């Protein structure tokens, strides 16, 4: 009888270890998901403030360019600003996409 009791005690001890490990792993995954979610929200808020579809500065430069079509420096400024806006837009999109993959992986 004591051998059966020892085996039962060992089985419950091992099961308790696995349960505690699973609980701790789920806590780590929840913390990871929370951090990723906060970063995604911050990225979303920043991307709403820097919307590339409504750039006021580039619109004024383009209007000025219509008045001075031969101004190469102004053309270069418009190109540079357009490139910066596009680069920032696609960086934020990629950040959000990778964040989504991380969030799905953490869940």
C-alpha cells in the first residue's frame, strides 16, 4: 500500500509542477502581450498625428512650386519632404504589422 501511496504522491507533485510552470508561462505571455499592445497603441496614436495623406507643409510647397516652376531647390525640398513622409508611413505600417504578428504569437 505504501508503494501505491508514494506513486500517487509523486504523480500529484509532478502534476503540480507542470501546473505552476504553465501558470508562470501564461503570466509571462500576458505581460509580453500587454507590452506589445501598448507599443501598438502608441504607434497608432503617432501615425494618426502624422497622416501622410494630409501634409500641410508639402501642400504649401507645391503651391509655391506652381508659382516658380523653374526653382530646383524648391523641387528638391518637395521631393525630400515627400520621401520622408512616405518612409515614415511605411515604417509605421511595418511596425504595426510585426506587432500584430508578435501579439498573435504571444496569445
